[in-house]
C-alpha cells in the first residue's frame, strides 16, 4: 500500500506533463520563438542592406566586408551547442535575456566602429552571441513542448526568421539611405532589444525537463554515420545559402538598378511559405524525402539567378524559389534531428549539428567575395549552385543508412 501511495504522485505528475504536451502552453512558446527569431534574424539578414555603405566608407573589398556576416553566422551556429545545453539545463528565458543584452550592446558598439577589424568583434562576435541565445535554445524548447504536432509547431516557430527578413532588409535599407548605416544600427538595437525582452515572457520550460532522459553524448554523435553525413550536407548547403543574403543587393546595384533589399525580403517572405508548407507536409510524408527536396530546390534555384541576369522579374522568381527551399531547410532540420537522434536533449543535438552551418557560413561569403572580385558573378553563381547540390546525395545516403539501422543489427540482411 505504501509503495502504491508513494508511486501515485509520480504517476500523477507524469500524466499532468503528458497532458501539457501539444497543448496551449506550447503554442505560447511557439509565439515567443517566432518573435525572438523575428528580432535577431531581422538584424542579421538585413546585413546586405548595409554592405555597400560599409564597404565604401572603409574602402575595402567584398571579402573583407562579408566577414562581418560570416563571423556572425559562425558564432551563432557554433555557440548553439553551448546555449542549447544551457537551455536544456536552466530553461530558455535566462539564456534569451542574456542574448538581448548582448545584442543591444553589440549593435550600439557597431554604430561607433572606426575600422572593419573592430566591426568583426562588435558585430561578428556580439550579434552572433545574441542570435545564439535566441535561436537554438528557443527552437529546441518548442521541440520539447510537442510530440504529435512537433513538425507543424517548429514550422510556425521558425517562420519568424522569414518574417524578420521580409521586414528587416527593406526597412534597414530605407534607414541606411535616409540616415546612414550607423544610425540605422542604433535603431535596430532598440527595436531588437525590446522584442527579445517581450519574447522572454513566453520562454517557458517544457513540461518534461530535458534531463528526464539521458542527454546524448556528443562524442557518440560524432561517430554516428548518419550524423556525419548530415553534418557535411548542412555545411555544403550553408556555404551557398548565405551568398544572396550578403551579395544580392550589391549584384543589383552593379547593374545600375535598385531593389536588392526587396529581393532579400522576398526570400524571407517565401521562406515563411516554405517553413509552413514543408512543416505541414512533414506530418504526412517522409521527413528525409522532404528534406532532400528542400535542398534540391535551394540548389536548383541558382539556375534561375544565372538565367535572370539583370531582369528584375526573373530575380523575383529566383528569390521566391530559393526562399521556399531555404524555409524547408530551416523548418525541417530540428524535426529531422529529433527523428534521427531522439527529442531528449534536442538543444544540445541541434547545437552540435548547427556547427556545420556555422563553418559553411564562415567560409562561404568570404570565398564568394574573392571569386566575385576575380571571376565575376556568373561563375560565382555556378560555383554556389554546385556546392549546394552536392549536399543532396549525402542526404540520400542518410536515408539509406537509416533503413539499414531499422532493419536490425549489423550483419542482418536488409529487407528487399
């Protein structure tokens, strides 16, 4: 009797936790995540609007200016492995609040820099830390709040990235044109800080704490064949993905036209369509097949860019297609990771996996800048397309390994 009585509170607690999964509380966290990603990626993905002004003021090359964005990308993806673990342990709210403070300080400091080297520290490191505290911790928390509707919830949560790009890039360009890039960063500091503080109100711990099950060892992930293939695929795709975010505005201006920031905004808008669309399809079709499709869509979109030349309507088509592919990539990555490696400690798993995107983001824009300076945009677009499409067969290999894993222990003949 005493044993039954002692077990009842634990069983009651587990039932209460299960009742909260896929419930209203989770959708509050989804809203907070959407808002936080809107704020930080609205800042990060508006960098193309600042690119020409910063390059001209400091009289440096494309590759040197692109390092602002490249370092930021590297930092927020690589630090995700740390902030994800911290959120698993302490909850997402304190991590997000730290990110808000760092983001505001970084943007204010960037508005005062006197050379690009200081900008690498203030913007590259500072904004990167701010995003690292807002992205992986919040996305992983959403994943832990849902089971049955996880893919849909994640798709809605990360839609903030696309909406932030849609609003942030054209708004930043207007601010730069009207007041200069330094004042524009002061305005972004105030807006981003306020939105992150507001988002922290909905940053709630999941009902089942991350330590309810053993966290997967990172050393075990590294030796996992599927993780290794997924890692390389994400690195290749990311090296190509960020090219238009940095250079599309410059590409348009070199042709004597305007509207590059609007095109980046269109990428963001269509990425929302991709996130929601792929997220909804994820509950009906194979996640890995959809993931492969998103990679192929993104890589293939560069053919449209190459064909477009200076035709703005064709560039709009390019922005729309790459946006859909990019949205699928972002929406499905957490769901694919949860499917392959389990939801326990998902923040740490995503953080480890996203270091691949960090490496790709660090290498891609500067190398692209060197290629643009040496060979022009056409060959650069071809190279970006080849790198992105090279990731697709790696994802096919992930699926093949998954089938073998499901078939049974090593040595067992797979079903035909």
